[in-house]
C-alpha cells in the first residue's frame, strides 16, 4: 500500500475491526503488462489459500480494494476470482478513483457517456497526458480485460461493490459506466460522487473537508459490503 494510504487503512482497521493486507506488485517500465495483473490475481489466490498463516480468515469476509491503478487491479482480481470459483469467495470490492478501461478500448456503445476523458483532460493531480504516460510505461493490450476490466466477458456473479468517484477525474466515467454494467448483471452497487474533486483527491489532500467526508463514507461503504454477506 502506498504511504499516503496508510493513515486511511489504520482508521478502517481500528474502526471496523478488520485485517488489511497490503499487496505489492511489479511496476513498469521494468515489468510490463500483464505483470501487475498477474501479481494481483496471485496475491488474492494466496490469501484465500494461506491467509490463516498470517492471521487472516477470508471466509469471514474477503474484500478487495484499491485506488487509481490499485482499483484497476482490484477489479481484475475480483473478476478472475469469480471465474476461478475461488474459495473462500471474494465478497466485496472497493474502488476509488478507478481506472477501468483504456481510453482507446472504450466500446463505441458507451462513447456517448464517456465524456470525462475530454472534459477533464487538463485535470489537477492527474491529467490525460499523465494517464497516457502511465499506460505507456505499463504497455498493456488496451482491449485485454486484464488491463481494462470493464471489458470482461461477463460481469455476472461479481460481489457487492462500493465505488468512490471523483467529479474532476479524467476517468470519472469509467466508474459510472462500470456501475451500470454491474447493476445490469445484478450486482449490488453503492456509489458516492465527489463533485469538483480531482483524481485521487482524498488521498493527496487528506486535510480537505471532502477527504474527511470520503473517509467516513468509505467506512460506511465497507460496512454496507459486510452486511451483504
């Protein structure tokens, strides 16, 4: 887990009485696609099979989550877990400032709803040029679901999902389109939108009032997921 997320994690661990596992993964440009996706999938499988060795009982609730690139990997790992019929199963997903589809691969049928990529191309903290730089270092196949989980063959059977969407994020509409796909597949989904906040805002601006609100709602979102089980 990046250092900027540690404070948030500590609060959630204490207030929800849960255990969090921080997963490291290989980074580009030294390790290109699909290295990070493979690491995320492998980590989830390891926790399911060996979690008790580090004090984690995934059978009591198994939530995957992440911010930005981490949200991409969390969504990928959740889909892979469902496809593999992982036991114990993943019971929830938390996505913040999510990146769920490479811009070049966004299906034509969703283009009319995919406005944020242009509207916030000059966004704070992360703009379109910055996002393209990250993609270039990872060198994914844009149309592969391992890079663009929004393109997964089916979203059926996905666990309850809580999403935090930043209103000024170039990837804002990734989350909103993904929300609808999950709902259409029958997945319980809860979404909070933060108008006027850039990509990763709550993490990078922790003293901002909206960041504090987002932390309260993140806790509520996780509690909501735990009630779904």
